[in-house]
C-alpha cells in the first residue's frame, strides 16, 4: 500500500516531466528508481518498462530504438573491496554504461558498471551482463554469454527502411489488436 501511495505522489510531482519525455519519444514507466536523473541520457525513441532501478553515480547512455523490459537493474558504480575497510571501503568505482541503437533488453536483466551493449543486440530475460556485448549479439545467462547473432543483412535492410518498432508505433503503424499479435510457435 505504501508503495502505491509513494508512486502516486511521485507521478503527481513529476507528471509534466514524464508527459514531456513521452511526447519527445522517451517512455519511462512507473514505478522507477533513479538515483540521479541528471546522469540519464536518452536519444528518442526509447521505452523503459516499469520497476526500473537505475543506480546512476555514473552516466547511462541509451540510444534510439531501444526497448527495455520491466525490472531492469543498471549499476554504474561498484564498491572498492581492496581498500582500507572490510568487506569494502566507502569509495565508489564509477563506470558509465552505454546501450546502442535498436537494442532489446528483456525483463529482470542486470547491467553491471562499464558495459557497452552494441547496436541491435538482444539481452535475454534474467541475464546478468558483466562484459561488453557485440553488435547484433543475442546473449543470455548469468554471466551473460553470446548465444548467437542476428542476421546482419536482414537487420541492415530493416534499418534502412526505418522499420524500427518504436518509430512505427508512434505513427500508429503497429498491430494494436492483441488477438492479432499472438503467433504460436
């Protein structure tokens, strides 16, 4: 109950900000926890699902066309374990995180400090990304490993025709009837 009240107050206080972001092509769903929104840099269009947790002592750069599922956790800092205290001291080791164009990040993913996600990559649900992800790679697991790669020719053809989901959705050119969206495999 307290969480609902907190989110209601947050929405009321930040309604204009979220409305402007959405109008500008950046859709960030609530609830969200951002430690420093000045360190969040997005190039529209971008979609961030609900329950995102963004620890931004460093910067987070999200490029256009990126879709991020619910419950993402992004860290831009870590504790220093080899300092003068145990288990760690009070110094934060900060590294920015970069997410390229047209990336799809599934639900419950964790991105660790300093990672670069290449253009067109797909991050499977529940993955923990501790190292850079190459462009067009499909990764999963904990720690995340490359499973395979997207078809580069198809990716390039779709990109050249601007078949970017978020762009098409904003123009009303995606399927809106939920029953028509389902394809059993």
